[in-house]
């Protein structure tokens, strides 16, 4: 019969290398600090939020917890948890849910990996305070290098007391009790002028969305150059790795007859992109889906893809993050389809784009970014 070992956890399908780990000291400290509370919690009252690859969920399940409710923002985290659970024989111990009241209702113990964005922490804390039981205890932990005193203050807006544990192996846990009256989080919104449109776009973002209600400079540079999808071409027009949905909304506003598919592996991004499309009156023509790459799209089914790829995984800068996205785009594009990409010039992605997609030409370059268009043969 399979047995669980935290040292056997894998990051797959996320990027894997000898320098990247599926469990760290903060995960171990969270499990140790919460052990007594978890032992007393009734079945079904444990919630885990932000578990990168399953270390918290499976550690708790191995200790006897059942019907654990789990929320992971990234699809890669969910898939890694499922795969790690299957190897350990713990598949039935948890269920994955959206960051919504169903996740939290009746919770007695919450294990939370602290997000780096304070707005994201504020959203999570407010949701817990609004829907957990009055005796809920939240164990929020992270690596000290990623923690700030401001995190304590954010938790105090939603909880009556916040205690701080002793540090261990450069990690620490905040323990919050006494939920205060709170409302479900709503997206923040701000109008932003954009190239090619007379009126500003209202950018909506839940806490933790990349660039928040701003538009990052790479996306702005891409919008300055972005060509028009061929109206006669068959196939999807896709905003790949859509973030808050700025590119998808821009395309729908600039081309009123166009329908756009926006995809991202982040649930925060998907919720933000939906809110952005709704705020700008194009929700009927922008479909937003949470997907691992473009796995839900058939081969050769897209005619036009716009992409601003990340260059990191979680808090770590890592090679190999963008290339799987290029390969997915190349698979999904039909013959003659175009991939428009903006990237940090020092990353020199052109050779990879030529190999994985097709003939690639430079459209524009400034001091920091390069925009290319790759055509599928």
C-alpha cells in the first residue's frame, strides 16, 4: 500500500529542477504549529488555502484529517496535489473548491500560506471572517524574507487577535483568532488609458492579480504594436495568460464584431478578467476560462494568439517557464495563424519561438521589451 513522505512530493506539472522544491520549512512549521488544533477539529472543518503542491493538505491528511477543503489559485497546484495524493494513497482525503463561501463555511481551522500581495491577503482574510465559525483559528505562515509587519495589520482588520510564533528555519507563522464582521471581497477597479482606444478601459482586479488595476509596461508595449486578427480566418482569437483581461477586452472593444477567448491558470486572474470584461460591456464577446496552458483547446483551432509570458514560477525566477507556453500556442495555432508575443529582450526568446511555433519576425523593440509575431507553417 502506498505511504506518504513529504520528501517524495513533486512539483509536476509545474517547472521542476534540482533547485526548486515542492515543500519548504514554512510548510513544515505550519503543520507543526497547527497540529494540536487540527487534532481537535471535527471532520470537514479543516480548510487549506495556498498550498503550493500539496504539502499542507497531504501532511494533514496523513495525520488523520478527512474531507479537507482546499483552494489553490493555480491549476498547476491542483494537478500537483492530485498527482502527489495518488502516489501516497490519499486521493479521497480532500476536495478542491473555489475561493468562495462554500470553501470557508463552518471552518474551525484554516492553514494559509501567506500570499505576497497584501490585497490578496486582505481578500482571503475577509472571506474567512465572513463565513468561518466564530471559533476559527487561522495559521498563516511563510518564509520570513517574504513576510512584512503589514501582514499582521491586514489580518487585524478581520480578526480580533493576531499572535506571532517564534521563527524556525527562516519561517514564521501568524495565528489569527476572533473573526470580525466582514463582507465578501469585491474586485478593485480603475480606469486606464490604453493605446488605440479613445476611451479608457476599466481594469478590475481581485487581490493578487498581476499588476492589479494597473497595466504593466510589457502589455502596454504589446498593445501599441498588436495587429488586427484576420476577420476571415477561422479559429479562436485568444488572450493567452490573460491576467486581468486587458488584452482580451482591448481586442473586443477595438474590433466590435470579434469574440475573444481569455485563458489563465490562475483563479484570481480568471475572476479579474471576467470582471474587467463586464465593466467594459464586452462580457458577451469575451469568454474567460481557467486552463493549464491551452489544454482545453484542440490542435490547430486558433487563428490569433496574444501572449505576455511570465518569467518566474511563484517567487522563484526559473528558466523554462515561457517555452511550454510557446509550445502550447504552436500546437493550438492553425496553419497561417499568428502568435504575438512581448518579452523582456535579454531573454532572447526568438530562437525558441522559431522552433516551437514558426517563422518569427521582430515587430518592435524598445529599451526593455521586444514584440514579435510568429506564424504557424
